[in-house]
């Protein structure tokens, strides 16, 4: 079982239904980004241990897929119930290692339980097809079958929910899984495994293994027993995973970065636009793939909008995420803060103006960044083209909708977008011409369990959630059945 040494939790790998010590001598310290305190030690699994986890998933898969789907769904519902029973402790674990506000961590925990229930409910609903044949006395059946062993490689920003986003559709459709959490936020995943171990889920169906991207992540992307790798993270890592998967033609599902444009028309409800864009930019301390990262505002309302947005961003209470009154907490690590500082410095050198914010706050860890609004930026600047992952909003202006759409589409990312207008014709033109996987009209960016979260261009391949997300975890088997009608 996981242990405590000198007040610090030491986690064990979860392979084939058992917690086990890693044979590795390497451990990684996990820190609280709000305080800098070390809160746990996690093993960096060896190659042999990753292979063991994959083998155990592979061995368990046949029996698991032979269970009726509704039986698999019951196991998922047991896990969802365990999550709800442990809501507060799980939320605190997430906040402690990721810096997420405790209120949002509670939302994440409950959303995760709901997500697992939602996917379990597909058990009686997903189906195959019977297709017309060109021949007499023939039936063509299209069966939907599991892919086999699915690996899930996770980032740190919604670490708990993303376990479910990979695991739940995979398990209900008869696959088994090996999950690798981010080394920044592994504790919640080990707590998740503990809850799984308290249910009757058959051994080997769910495995959890921690460690580096170069050893654990690489093996989970390239081992010939893996049928599909489901990855969420950055574009560079996604590229590496796709290359590693190519050697064994492993299916990839990649949920990558974003640079979501928000378009504010001159007829927009500016109060609504400011509230929604601010909300979208500061949620999870500015670290969400689908949230507003650049704003295009109509020149007729630009001055008023920028004043309102800057006031709103300035009045954001920064503090320890565990305290209920805090509105924004720390960024995940020093590299993230330095990336934002570099983007802002380059923009300032190119003539940009910081309207509010622009600096890290004085704090024990130095990881708190002020909510920031930047103007006088140009479309070609890195701050407008690269993912920021912090509470920083560059604002540009436009003359008409055609120009706004052109600027919004001018990005290597294509995850989400939003537009604020009260004119139906404008909204529908934007729907037709915006080249993104999602568009939010007059609301903040946040996807639904039953939608489909899938990026265009470098934002990814494949997608998650809803019916289409479930089907990612299935492959087809077409059977041609010829029979002799006259035979007695
Ligand atoms: P990251 O790409 O640095 O790491 C993600 C995971 O990949 C980690 O577990 C890491 O250990 C692993 N990894 C690293 N190298 C690897 C390799 N060579 N092979 C296999 N695995 C490897 O991403 P991050 O910093 O943890 O997360 C932030 C990124 O995630 C942002 O770009 C964000 O936009 C993206 N994200 C996207 C979505 C989405 O739904 N599209 C959701 C959340 C986060």
C-alpha cells in the first residue's frame, strides 16, 4: 500500500490490481505550486514495469470484453459512486498539487463522476449495423468491437477528469487501459487507483504507472500490444507520440493545444462579453486548452470594451487556491511563468502596451501571475500566435466581420473559438466560416459531456466526449453471411 515517510506520501505503481513498489531507485518529488512544499514522492517506473502493466492489460482484455456491456457499465458506476463519496479529499488533492481553486477542483471531481456515469449509460445504446447485400441470401453485419489495450497519457491541467475521459469510454466498449499521469500532478491519479482497488473491477483492466515521458510515455506510444494511444498535452509531445506510434501503426487520438479567438462585434452585449471572456481566461489560473487566448474587438467599441475588460481583470483576487475567496491561484511551474514573461517582453519590444498586469506577483513560490491585458499587438507576434497558458489576453481590433474571421482563422491551432453578437445573421456566418472544432456564441468556452471535443489543424486528431468520442474506442468487423435458403 502507499506509505508515508517523514510526513510525505510515497506512492506505488498500480499493476494488475495490486499496488507494488517500483524497482526503480528514481523518485520524483511533487510540489504544491502555491507554497513550494514537497507533498509526495512518485516512482519513475522502469521499462520492465511499463511492459508488465501493458501485459496485464493485454491478458485481462479478452475476459473483460466478453462481459456484457451492461456488466462493464456496473463496474464504471461503482467507480463513479466511490468518487462522489470521496469528493472533498479528492478535490483537496487536486488543488494541492495543481494550484486549481478548491471550488473548481470540486466541480472537476463531480464532473468526472458524471462523465463516468454518462459513458456507462452507452452500454445499452451503442450498436452495429446490418447492411443490404448485392447478393441473394446474404447478410452483411457491421460489428463494433473494442480495439484492445488503450494507453492514456495525461497532462496536468485537468488531471483527474482526463483519467475518466480516457478510461470510461475505453472500458465500457471492452478495452482495458494503462494510464500515465503527468509527473506534475500524479497524486490524484494514485488516489483514483486506490478507489478503483476498493471496487470489484477485474484485475488488469485498469493500470496506473508513473514516470517520465521519454521512458513510460514512449513505451505506451510504441509497444506492439497497444491498440490505441489516447493523448492530451502539447503539440510537440503529440508529434513525438505520433512518430513513436507509427512503427507499429498504433491508432492515435491527440487532444493538443489551442489559441482560441474571441470575436466581439459592435452590437455585442459588452457586459456579457467581458464577464465571459474574463471567466474563460482566468479559469484554472489561465491554463485551459479551449479558453479565450486572443480577443478581436470591433473598432467602434474597442475603447469601451478594453476599459471594461482591464477593470475586470485587475479586480481579480489572487491567493492560495485552497481559500474560498481566491479567484486566481498560481501557475504550474517556473518554466510556465518564464514562457509568459518572454512572450510579454517580446511583445513590448515590438511596441505592445500593457494596460493592466504584466508581471509575476511577489509570493513565496513566484508562480502567481497578474491578470494581464495587452494592446497594440500585431497578428504576427508570438503572443497572438503561440499558446500562452496563463491569465494574459492580447486584444486586437477589426473593421468588419470578414476581417475578424480572417484573423481568427489565421492560426496553426483550431480547437475552439467564440463570438459575441446579438445578430443572428452574423452568428450564422461565423458558424459557417470559423475553422475550429468548437464555436461558442455569447457564452464562455467550456465543453459538454455529450458534445464532441476535437481540434482542427495542429490542435489534434480524433476527439473526445459524446457519441463520437465513444466511437473512437471501437473498431469495425464486417461479417458477410451467405446462406442457402432452399436447404432443408
Ligand atoms: P506535455 O505535452 O508536456 O505532457 C503531457 C504528457 O505527455 C505528460 O504525461 C508527459 O510526461 C508526457 N510525455 C512527455 N514526453 C513524452 C513522450 N516523448 N512520449 C510520450 N509521452 C510523453 O503537456 P502538459 O504541459 O502536461 O499539458 C499542457 C498542454 O496540454 C497544453 O498544450 C494544453 O493545451 C494541452 N491540453 C489540451 C487539451 C485538449 O483537450 N485539447 C486539454 C488539456 C490540455
